[in-house]
């Protein structure tokens, strides 16, 4: 098999989509190891389990493979396996924090996806959000993620936290060409203790720390909210300008004279190729009741 043309070996490996098959063919000989290794480590999937966290840490310590990592997909498992010990949760947290603190060293990392579960029921403490905030805090502690061009955060809990005030929090967004934020609502906004953090998240964290930090080179923007936002809490797109923006996706963002979203869309008519609006209503203050799910000041 070593006598096969190198291009043919690449074609064989390209057709293997199962990681198990890639591992097996990589172990055949040095030639297949050299061909399969870049494919095997291009995309890394990480979960908040002992085995996954340990494997992620080991990969990041192997310089031979870190150069091939293009994408990292983190998925938080909402429930700890029954067989896990209570102490394992802390071990996983520390391990993941240490690993994410090193991803700025990956020379070819371009795509970062963070997926967090939407917690059901009333949120009585911040403990379920600990892992999410730890990872976001670690990422924001670095001055930048120079090679990353795409960030996708799914299930980001739309509640303010002091970590979002760090001067470096917006740094990872500065070099992006694609930004997708799915802000989840896992709590009852009628509860007074959640109203102010919810409003502050959108009006300060998202408006200034995230959207305000994005480079003008952004080409793709996706913004989704689990509850209606735009009026209360207030969003303002009047200063947002992305000359290369092509796809734009908005969900549960209220249109209003103060949000300037219509102007934002028209301002980008020359470059927009796709416009996707879901449950985006026009808010006329004083003429009808606020949409269900909108908080009150």
C-alpha cells in the first residue's frame, strides 16, 4: 500500500468521515499516519466530561497535532452522568479552564463554537452557569484570539456578570468575520432579581462589549434572543457598520425608531445577500401592550 500515489492516499482518507476509521487507518504505518493526522485533528469536539476534558488537555500538549486544529466545538452536557463523583465536576472545570486558556496558542484555529444548555425551570442560583462563565472568563482574559475568524455561542445566558466588564472581554470579537450569538432565557423575567441583569446584559454587555468590539470586516451576523429585546432592553444599531456584511439573521429583535434596525438593513443593502428575520415585530410604544416575555422597567 506504500507504493500507492500520495494523491490517492489523500483521496482515501478524505472519504473517511468516521473518527474511529481515521484512527485505525492512522495506525497502519507512518505514511498513513502522516496523511490521516491532519484530517483527524482538524475539528475537535469537547464535552464537560472527565474523559473529554482529559483528552482535550492531552491534545493541546502535543505540538505535532495542534498545528492542524482548525475548529473547536464545545458542548456542555446538561446533566452529569450518574456514575460521576461530585469531585469530578470540579476536576473537569479546572481542566477545561486550563485548556481554553491555551487556545490562543493554536496557530490555525479559525472556528470556535460554544454550546451551552438552556436550563429549564426557575433559576434559583448561579451555580448552573458556573462552567459557562468560567470558559467565557478564560477566553476574555487573553488579549486576543488572533487566528479565530468565526465565533458561535449557542445558549449564552442573557444575564449580566462582572466578568463582562473586563477590558479584555471584547478582544476575542475584534478579528472576526462571522459572529453568531444565541442568547437563551432560562429564567422567569417576571422575577425582580433577573430583570436588571437581563437588561444590563443586552444594553451594556452585548451592545458595547460584543457588538461594539466587532471589526468592520465582519461578513456574517446572526443574533437570536429567547425573549423580545430591542426596546426594553434597548438596542441601538445606528452606529453598527459592516461594509462587507452578506448574511444577516435576527430572531426576536423588536423593530422600533430607537433601535434603527431598518436603517441598519438599508445601510447594508449593497452587500446583503441573505436576510433572515424570525419573530421580529414592530414595536409602537403606547399603542399596544408589550410583547409577552418582554421585561418591564
